[in-house]
C-alpha cells in the first residue's frame, strides 16, 4: 500500500510538472504572437509614414523586395521617372486607427494582419469606404519583416461573413483561401524603359487564359475581363505574345455564360477623349487553344 501511495504521489508530481510546462509553453507562444503583431503593425505604420511624408529611404527600408521591383517596373513601363514618380498616387495608405485588429496569420516567411472595420484611403470625404476586412501582408527577408501588399475585402455582398464578423466570430479566416502563401513571392526582373507604353485587354469568359508578352509581362485571367499595363511596354517593331487558354468548369448552380476569348492590344493616344489607341485585336477566338501572335508597335 505504501508503494502504491509513493507511485501515486510520483505520478501526481509529474502531472503537475507537465501541466506547468504546457502552461508556460502556451503563454510563451501567445507572448510571441503578441510581440510579432506589434512588430508588424509598427512596420506598416512606418511604411505608411514613408508614403505620406515622401521619405524614399524609409520606404526602401520598410518595403519588401518583390514590391519595390514591381512598383519600379509599373512606373518605368508608363515612361515615368523612377523613383521621382513613386509618391504621385492619389490614394493614401489606409488609416487603421478606427479598425479592430482581429487576427495574426503566420505561415513560414509570410504573415498577415487582419483588421475589421472601415479603413480610410484618403480619397475624398464624400466617399465613404464600406465595412470590410483589411489584409496587410508581410514577408520575412534576410533583414527581417517587410511590408508587401494590402487587400481590402468588401463585406456588402457576404451576409454570413458579415454576420460572423459583427458578432466577433472570425473563425472563417481559418479557411485555406485566407491563409498566407507560405513562400516568398518571386522578385521580377527589372524591365526596360519601353519604346511605347502598351496595354493589354483579355476577354476570357469560360476560360483560364495566360498571356505572356515577350516573356517579361505575364497576365492570367480566369473567367473574367482583364485590362492591364504591359510591363516593359511595346517595341516599335515586332512584339511576340504567347497565349494559352484552357476551358474551366462552370458553376452548376448558375447558368453558364457563352464562352468568349479575345485579345486586344492598345498603346497611348495623343487624343484626350480617346487616350488609348487599339493597334491589334484577335477577334473572337475558339478555345481551348495555345497560340502565338505578332503585334507591330509601329502601325
């Protein structure tokens, strides 16, 4: 009986020790997440300050490499000066003062802070931003965490998610679609200053379409219409575009739309009323298909 009592005390002691260590581990993890949340929030506020105060050095210190190159390529492709044109955007960084931070999401070298409420993008006092979710995305580079991009999700047409968010239940964020990617985005190559500024229109209804312009500007569209800037622009001579369109399954709950595949290429026009001039159009194409087109920029 004495041996059994000793064994029982031994088990009880180890149980207490294990509970103690588990409690410490949980508290440590919570402290670590809280510390990371504050760090990422501080990085975003510093990035916002760099944009508002047009501080180039601070912007470089707080911005992820993939975004720095991406922004540079966008500006150069419009034949604007780099980095002088960096702070010309009419949209300000979102103000998050009145928003509620609801979740820190971490996946490898990628993380995001999720806020709920109404962000202020500084567009106009007359324009009120609807209630929604603001995702601030970060990546961890050799120098530490850097701000990458932001995404705003309007909740106007999502009744279930809106109801959950307003009740304080954000468990829907555990869905894979909201999870950070888990790997660092690829840093694009520096594109050349274009001979001509170019724009691409892809009408891809019923298809997943990828268009690559001279292997430097890739555009991917799924069952939608896309209009975008061609990175590196167009040459005044021959430009090669590689297109691949694959059929996608339609939603059985909805009436399928009529498939439509069409590629149009534009350049800038000197006319104020028509700022873009169409220089090439495939017309309606049959898909799925894989083909190449040649666009001359000097027509």
